[in-house]
C-alpha cells in the first residue's frame, strides 16, 4: 500500500504497529489453516 501523508516516520511506524497487531486479515494470512480433504 502507498500512504501519502505529512506525518513523521515515528507516527507512521506506530500506525503500522497498531494495524499489524490488530488486523484480522493479517492474522489469518500469517497463520496456517489446517485443511483436510476426505471422500464424501
């Protein structure tokens, strides 16, 4: 993603930390999802 802002580097780093810590999509993509395929 591209962020166009006048915020300083510390504010951007803090935003990134908060988003990474609370993103449900990020958590799903980072975790292995067990899949088992069996015949019907």
